[in-house]
């Protein structure tokens, strides 16, 4: 039996908002995010306050930037990749040693 899943619009919107904030070198305002994404300012604000509760963004006066929650997620991804790289390096070393015998 084939199962198909539908996209969740709120998650898609959140992704666009986070990508826009992350693409800027300085904090951005909700109206700027709304213009860039095409979402109403009220929608953007609802997403921002929800994201802020989890530390994924933080507010600086009237602007927003990525928060430590995003940094922690990236640190986990980086750590996992480094662990995989270490394992792959050991496997390659083992293959190299075995191939030389």
C-alpha cells in the first residue's frame, strides 16, 4: 500500500522565514521578512514568536536574527558528520592496510 503525505504549509512558511533571516548579515524586521516571503506581517510575527519560544530566533529591538537554538541544531549536525567522517577514515585506513598485504 502506497502512502502519500501532504506538506504542512506552516512548516514551509517557517522554512522560508528562517532561510531569509539566515541569509542576512544583520537582524531583519518583520515587515522586511514579509516583503521577502510574500506572507502577511501578522503571519510572520506568529511564526517569529513561536520560533523565539524555542530559541530558533531572537528579537533585537524591532528586528530578528537566528537564535542559539539554530546554532545548537547545526552543532549536532556537524558533530554527526565528524563522527561519520572519523568512521569512514578508519574504514579507509583499514582497507588500505588490508590491500597492502
